[in-house]
């Protein structure tokens, strides 16, 4: 049975490749004159197919090595710190980084750079405050940490709700980027492209688990860094290796001129700016698929090493993305072939998230466009696989095994539920990706981080550092943050106006974290202080045992041999 199960990715690989290979000639021969499409790029398609084939081969290999729940969720805890750092970088450098942030810099200049800085600032918090304790206290999910000395059923139920909300929101970001990319690359309809990504995501997680996901993320990180640096070299060669020339070209070509060097419409409101910054900084430390990566290393030392490696790689790449976004203003923004109808200043072919792809074509022709398209798609597949795995673990490990079955579920049952959950998450991701097609992916990810900062971060950080936290406080505070964050997002312009279609938003700001995260901390602390029950006293007393384990790692889950 195991042999048949491990062979399933190979069969799916053959079917998928046959479908795509058949689609290529048909698309090339079809009507490509629609306003939002461009001619099919055979080189890009070949590289895309090569990457998909390689990663599905990795999934086949990983399926033969995934024998237990520990293997499925955390790769048995046997990933080295350096490898995990690469995987974290691959997980974090998502579609929002490559497509969304470069697009924001291209469109707004300084505002896009401010987004980039906020995305990076959260990593020192993880390095100095969280990495070691996450590894020593957790096993598979962040709920293992939050519920360590609290009521298991109640806290795990809430933690799963928070994780699934963040996972679904972040899936939207990846699906939108993937759909637009494949539409540009193949000429496929957007909806078909999103379905294709959903199918690949389910294959990676269902058959390969964390082992396959980790190696897809490592390969993707190397490809992305290599591709980004190659494109940067070509761009700097074009400008005589002068950053001043890059900036001068952008100022001359952008419709706002020197205005792109100062805060624009995205940061015009100081309340929204502070709220966005809080969400991005603290949301980074509360993303379920990022926290899961700290359980894949053997010990706390390797966990710290992971963050150090990831921080360096991510920081370097964000700088590269900012430079490429500025360069695209003058290179892409003045070239009529990248605009629908050949009208400079109109709508970009493929949508507003595609400046970097057009920059690659301008600098290296179809070959570099094909390579960067494959890299971008690798980016999206790696992240959606990590998200699906985090969501599946919340459903199977926290809700099913610990809450519904009270710890009596077998590993086989738990893994079966995980795989069914990944399938369900794939369907949800496809539906949401189609619904939010027109949104900028970097802006959407800012909202997702705000929800993570409000729902997950207060409970997580207080559970590790505050002795006075009780179950009642964690539940009331966490739910206050989750409900308020989601409500404010729905009532803001992003959903209330852009998606639902009302004329004006009820909530005047675009980012919820300043209000919802503050409310979550306040409610958690006040309710915990007011809780004088015997259970609350026992939970407070249990903090000393938790503190010893968080500092020493005594009793922490050990790595298993494959």
C-alpha cells in the first residue's frame, strides 16, 4: 500500500505534464489578441514544466520517506539550521515579495520601500525573543506552545481558528499572484491558472508532507536569489552600475516625478501607517507556516541559526527587489510593448503585479523571462505548500487529534485527516483566489499580517513570557483580536468597497492592527487578572516548569532518524 501511495505523485506528474504539453501548442495556435494576454513564450513554458517535473519528483522521493506524523509535519526534526534558514527564506520570500513589492515600488516609489522595511523588521523579534522558546516548547504547531500550561481543548480550538484564518487570507495572496503569472505565461484564463496552482499545492502536501515542502522551499530560495541577483546585475550594467542613474531614470519617467521619493497616498494617513507597520512587524512573528519551521530542526541552537541565515538572505533580497522596482519605472514604464494596446501609461500586460516579469524580458529576452517566471512560480508553490501544511496540521493535529479525539487518535488517522484537510484548503484557496483577482498582492499580505498580529501574536508571546496568563484570558483576548481584525478588514475599503461594491467603507482605515492587536493585549491581560479560579492559579503556578523547559529544552521533542 505504501508503494502504491508513494507512486501516486509519479502518475499525477505524468498526467499533469501531458496536459500542459498538450495545452502549449493549442494556446500558441489560438487567438492571443485579447487585451490582457500576450504571445505564448515557449522557453518560459519549458522552464515552467521543468520546475514542476523536478518538484513533483521530489514529492515522489519524499513520499517514500514520510512514515510518521513527525515526518509529515516537521520532517522528523532532522533539518539542519542552515537548510532550515534557506527554507524559511524560501517560505517568506513569497509572491508578495517578488511580484507585489516590486510592483508597489514601481507604482509608488517610497511607499513600496516602506512596505519592504516593515516586512523585514519582524525578524529580529523572532531571533531574539521567540526562536529558542518555539523550538523548546513546541512539537508540531504554535498551539502546542500556547496550550502548554492552559486548557488543551479550548486553547487549541482557538489557536486552530486563528491559524486557519491567517492561512486562508495568505492563500489569497499566493493564488492571485500565481493566477496572474500563469495567465501571462500560458495565456490561460485566470480561473484555470488558479485551479492548476491549487492542484499542485494539494499534491505536494498530500504526498510529500514537510520533507517535500522543505526541499521545494530550499530549491526555490536558491533559484530566487540567483535569479534576482542575475537580473540586478543586468539592470546595473544597463545603468553603468550607478544607483544614482537608476534613481534619476525613475524620477524622469514616473508621472509623479520627485514625488515618488516621499510618502504618497499609501502612507498619507499616519494612523494607517502605524497600523500597517505594527501588523507587518508583529504579524511576521505570528504566521503559522513560519512558526512551523522551527520544529523541523533538532534543537534550539539550530533554530537560532535558522533565523540568522534567513534574516540575512531575506534582507539582501528585499534590497534587490527595491532596486529592481525603481529600475522598472524607467525601463518598463517607457516601453509600449509592455502595455495593453501599446499605450504607455495604460494597463500593464498581465496586470499591475507584473513589472518585474516585464523587466526580466527587457533585460534578457524570452530566456530570462522564462527563468524568472519559473522562479516566481516556484516561489508561489513553495509558500502555498507551507500554508496548506500549516492549515492541515491545525485541523488534524489540534482539532481532530487533540480536541475531538482527546489524544486517542492513531498517527495513521491523524495523517489521513491532514491529507483530506489539505484537499479542502486547496478548494478554499482556489475560490478565494478567483474572488480577489484584481487586488494588489502586497497590499493583501499587509492585511493578512495584521490579522496574524491581532489573533496569534498576543496569545503566543504572553504564553511564553507572562506568568499571569490564564486560559480564560487567552481565549477572550485572542478571540477579541481575531474577530475585531477580521471585522475591520471586511468593513474597510479593501473588502467593503473593492469586493462587496459599496460606495464608502464603514471603517475609515485600511489596516486593523493598531486597533485589533491593542484590543487583544488589553482584553487578555485584564481578563487574566480578573480570573481568580483554582484552575487559573494552577496555570500560573505551572509557568515555572514551562520556563525551565523553554530555557533548557529538557523534555522537548527530539529529531527522529529517517
